[in-house]
């Protein structure tokens, strides 16, 4: 039996990412975001949704660029801390001993400890209510070479132990169950 609840967003799990922003070191900031995802494959378009009262909101709106940095189980404490502290009061990179690196295309920094950094340029800001959605073109992706399988050339993101957010808590991923298309794959 199921219960009816008031409408809410219960689509979980989601990636827990660190969004980096700012065009110069004095402005650099990090914000933890779980309201993020893919909107289109070709061209590559993604989004982050942020409350207008958050410190990073104005930085992103002014510069129209940001980086989505995927996080890992090892980064869980820093990921949470950056979501509950304001960049108005703290230099989050320094406080969490994270390294701001130079992005290849945008001015916003990448987080060097992140296994995958997605450089984004805002194309539209959609006011939705409590959050505004920054719709962005993906202009570059930076991947940690340590996760490239030398034999297959495949990027093994699962080896980084990704961090996900599920209804107020952080988790690592469980065991692999299958791969895309395995349910219809012909038997050999």
C-alpha cells in the first residue's frame, strides 16, 4: 500500500557536486549542489539550480560561467561543509584544503581533487521559484588521467568512488549490477 504525500521533489539519488565559480582568486567560491543534471547530449547542455540568496548565485550570474566538479567519498566532508557554510564568511578552498586549478576554457577554477570537472558557460537563467536554473553549454571536460584504463582507454569514473546525495544524506555507490543494454544483449 502507498500513501499520498504533498508534491515534492523526491528524485534520488543525485550527484553531490561542488560548483566552482569566480573569475579571479579573490572571488573564487564553491557551493555544494545536488540539483544538477544533463539537459541535452548534442549539443552538451547541463544545469545547476541555485537559490538567489546564495553567495555563488551572484558570482555565477555576473560571470556567466561555472564548473561542475564531481565529488568522491574522500571528498564527502568538504562537500557537505561547502554546502552549509557561506563564501561570504569563508574561503572554502582554503578551509577545506582544496586546490583551485586553472580551467581550460572558462575563468572559473576547477577543483583539482575532483575526478571530473565540467566547464560550463551559462546560456539562460530560468526563474523557477525557490531556485533559479542556470542552463549552460558544456564548453570543456577535464578528466583525471589516473582513471583512464590503459588497456581499453575507457574512463573508469566508478574507480573514483563517486559521492551521491539521497534525501538528506550522502552515500557511495553500491556494486555494479549491469551495463547499459545488458538486458537485451544477445547471448554469446
